């Protein structure tokens, strides 16, 4: 084997080792941190508490989500949400999972289209509230018109406040659990409890006083 061939072989081996190390770090460290079980259980409970605060202790709740196989944090949130609903009242729950094939936009807190939301609403005209784990819908004028003069109550988990102000202003959304956008976050710098983690990473926004931007509770 020539010296050049040995160098190529060594470089190739080093690249393979680095790639393997990066993969291990992602799956063993980053993804584990992202799926903070206590935090995501708390998100589910907060969504349930906000829902009950709006509709009372009885009614039909429709949830909108995606298949949880690749999203363990969503599975945790949904389980906590349903468990908390049972504690807080007597509800009929209808669960919808959006088709995500060839649609990478879908994820926890993002992806819900206006068309799919309107379609789900029309299938559940007797629902007390809709809860989206896949963000706030981007609605066209025609889709807004289809929701009628009295749109249904919608509570969402969202990664961004991007389109929330307009939805709040038009009374198309009632509450939102959003990735924190106001800093510094209240609470300890090094959170330990689920509540502290929630305060550090998320905040709840509502329609109160909304003009050009979403206001935090």
C-alpha cells in the first residue's frame, strides 16, 4: 500500500469516527434533552387546564395532532392532556391525526393548514373546543368565511407567534401555549421542576389587549 493510499484510508476512518460520534451525541444527549418528560407532561396539563377554563367541566373536545411514532414528546403531551381532562371534568374526546406523508412541515407546534382545520371543524359542528398540538392554522379569507360568524374555540400549541396576532384579533383562536419569545424568562436560571422548565421555555398567550403583537399572560 502506498503512502498516499494509507493517508486516504486514515482520513476516511477518522471521518467515519467523527460522524459516529456526532450521531451518538445527538441521540444520547440532544434528543434526550429535547424530550424532557416532566416538561412535556406539564405542557399537556396546561393545555387541558386552559381548555377547561374556557368550556367548563363538560363538553366535546376535538384534538388535532399527528402520529407520535417519531415524536415521543407529542405522545407524552397527549397522554398528560387526556389524563388531566379526566380529572377536571366529564368530556367526550375525538382525536384526529393529520396525514404527514411528504409534508415535512408537520411537527409538534407547527404544520396545521387552514384547509385541514376547517375540514375538521365542519366534521364536528357540536364540538365545545378544538385543541391543536400542531400549531395555529394559516387561514385564507375564504377559509375564515367558512368558519362562520361565530368561530369555534381553538386552543393551540405553537412554536411561533408569527400568525397569532391576526388570529386573536379576528377571534379565531382563544389561547396558545407558545415557545417563549419574551426574555429574560422569569424563574430560576437553572430550572429543576416541570413548572420551572415550562416557564423557561414556554409561555401562554391570550387575546387580551392584542393589537399588533401577541401579549403574554
